[in-house]
C-alpha cells in the first residue's frame, strides 16, 4: 500500500522544474555564423534547388547515363526537362508567413494577394496585398529557369 502511495506522489511531481532558462550571450563569432546560415537559407529559398536536384537524380535513369541515342530516351529527357522547368517556374510564386499562433503557413502569390494552400487561415486584405504578384516576380521566375538550366 505504501509503495502505491509513493508511486502516485512521484507521478504528480513534475520531472523538470519551471526554473527560468538562462541563455548565455552569444559571442561575435556565433552571431556572424548564425547570420551567415540565415542568409544562406534565404538564398536557397530563391534558387531552384529542388527542381535541379530532381533533374540530377532522375536524368541518369532517363538518359541511360547520358547516352540519349534512342528517340525514346530523347523524348523522356525533354519531358523531364520540361517538368522540372515548369515546376521551377511555378514554385517561384510560392511564399510563406507566420499566422497569429506563430505557425508557418504556405501559399501561392496571385494578382489579388496570397492564396493560402490549406485554406485554414484567412489573411486580411492588407496582409494579402503584401504578397501580390509584381513584374519582378515574373523576372525572378524566368531567371530561376535560366539558372537551373546552367
């Protein structure tokens, strides 16, 4: 009976206390490294890395290790290149934002603003207008296709 009471008491006590977590100040080197990684992550969002990676993985299979001698492999390579180019172009119009709970939501930019993919969050007209398509977005999309073809 006593062991049963001790077990109940131990289950009711928290494993970790609610003590404040003390963070040590970051050194200048740590700040520079963090900023470098953050900027690199932002740059990778602008580059067509996913489409290029897909092409690099699938092209040896489709092209028979770069030997496009048959009409079938040439056609399949052209289709793969077209699919990767179209996905690279379309993915240039995606964006993300944080909702009121801090959760990252993804959407597609349109002429009216951002269209949230899962539809669970509605943006105000002012917030959606920040994500409205502009001429520079089409330039970036075309440049990403050129970049991925290099």
